C-alpha cells in the first residue's frame, strides 16, 4: 500500500489506495461500495475534486477520457468499476444503448415526475402529460382578454412565461376546444 506523509505526521493513503479499498470484486462486476452520487454511481474525491468512480477506473486502466464523452457500462450496473465493462461513447451512444436494452424511462400519466397537473389522471385534462388543466387554460385566456399582461398571467398560474405565452397567443392550438 502506497502512503504519503500527512500534515500531522501520520500516513495518508494515495488516491489509488483509497479507490481500491472501496472496490469489491465479484466474478463479473467490480462493485464500488463507497459513497455514491444519489443516482447509484460511485463517487470519490481525487485531488480535491468529486469524481465518479467508474470514470476514475476507466482513466486508471485505459487512459484519459476524451473531453465531452461518457464512460458507459456494458453490464448496466451503475456502481461497477470493472474496466472490461466500461466503454467510451457520446451521450447519444449511451442513450441508444439504453433504448436498445430497454432501460429507457418513459413515464406516462400519473408516473410522470415532472407533471404538475394532478387532475390529468382523473380525465379532467385531454392530454395526460399536460401541466395545466383546461380550466387554467380558459382562465388564462380570459385574463388576457381582460388586458392582463402575459407575465402577470404566468405568475398567477405558476407557469413559465413561455408556457403562458403559448397558451394565450392568437392562433395557439393548445386546447382548441377550450376557446
């Protein structure tokens, strides 16, 4: 084990030693058992910077990662650091790999995490993934007809300015039947 002399006189482990101390090898994957980033990817500090463990493993065994590229897993195990399971690709490559393997997350309806419209799954809205209800659309258009500014309408309804503008603009096809 390589050590350095710490400021207080005690031995300090090198980045590599700290890395290997957190790796548990199995027959196929080498699992990172240290800290993770909250999404399942291993995380560690190297020279004062936060680094993903699989990226560190790739650099350690195969060399530098070209700028802008991802380190992808053939095994689809996020905390795997086995260099034989890691490959370099673009974000598009990684997304295609995810689609092909059926790991893509396409939440619909009630499971859509970003949807802010709790009435959509009850059938109140015509579009299950809509973020505003038909009642809100009618209200926004009525306020606009009364002379309210789009910025005020957006603030009142808790939506982005772009969303409000798209709903109240002349010729908007949003909620055609609501007009």
